[in-house]
C-alpha cells in the first residue's frame, strides 16, 4: 500500500467527521472573518501563509536531527537550539493551518484532521526530546527526535496531498485562459442595475455587474475555492468601490480590479475591461 492509498482511505473515513465537524465549528468561532483571519490566511501576503511557515519547523527539526546523528558533542547546543526553534515556530504554523483547514469540508477536512494530528504528535516527540536534552541524555533525545521526524513525514505528505491532489490553497481561477481579443458576451440590456450576470469568454466564467452607472467585470470563479461569485452578496456602499462576497467561504473582492478585501482568498480575481458597442457588451482581459 502506498502513501497515496493511505491518503485516499483517510478521505473516505466518514467516522472522522464526528471529530472534524465540531472542531471546524470551534475554529470558525475562534477565527471569524476579519483581521486575524486575513492575517493567518495570508491575504495581506498574496500567498497562503501556512505553507510558508512550515519551512521553519521542518528546517529546524531536520537540522537538529542531523546534528544529533552526525555532529560531535560540541555541536549539541546548536541542535538543542534548533529543536527549541522548531517547537516554538510550530505554534503560529499550526494556527495558520487551522485557519485554512476550517474552510474545507468532506474528504479534504478528514485528511486535514489526520495531517494536524500527525504534526501534533511529531511536535510532542520533539518537546519530549528537549526535556531529555536538558538532562544530558543524548541517546534518548536523538531517538525521540527521529520518532518526531517519522511521524511528521507522514503529516507532511498529507499536507502535500491536500494541496497537490485536493487543490486546497491553490488559485482556482488559474486555468481560465480567455482570449485576449474583445469578445461579445451579452446584449447591453441583459445587464440590469444591481443584478449580477454570469457570461463566458471561451470557457472562462466572467461576472458582470452594473451599479450607479458603473459597469464591472471580473472572473466569476473565486480564486480561493472556485465558488460562483454571481451567487454571492454585493455591497455597493463599500469604501473603495463595489464589492462581492463569495457565497462559499465569504472572501470579499473589489469589483473595480478584483483585489482581495478579506480572505480566506489570497489571490486577486482576474479582471476584465468591459464596453458597450452597438448594443452589445464586449469584454477582454485587463
């Protein structure tokens, strides 16, 4: 059985839902939409924060283990310091991961629970390793570190499965490749004030919206998880311009340029130029 088979089995373990559902609801209450959510999601960074932060504990733990195994005794203080950095950096890394995980469901949420549990156990081994380091027991600290690496390797694989197989955290509008030419998408009369209109440029879904004499066009596919923006809520009184809220996870985008106002989305929506010619609406990528 391969690790991929293990991940697929975890996806299908519905019994995990009894843990995942209440835990997800709790995380949603602890990290509601707002500044903290935006911070942990990486909205301000333009990139999910959790994958970036994982490099710190992974690098610290791996380096500490290598020094334990291959380094001489005078390098032991460096190994001890690295183990401590790994444990401390795991806290914000886990917080960012939980913020992202709370927006998942079904198979992805189940894999996320096991991913988090494996990493928690791995950090627990390293915490125990720090205790034995202080007692001067190098054999025990090295053994505990190796156990931590082993468990966290599984956790890391499941994290990669979430991103690369389940598509969690990737830009869901990335594959939309509309033609760069002006394309007729609707009659001008089809776009009614205050009512969203979904059209297509090739296979790329585009959201059209008219408000206060202004017309807007951005991708209709939410970059966070692919939600249909035309089914979301619109705020014409928002500071900085009209905004749309995704109906799935409440990411907020500005219609003028597709920029992210609130996460969990981190990547702006592709935006389009929109014009009326001979009673027809035409769009092209901005």
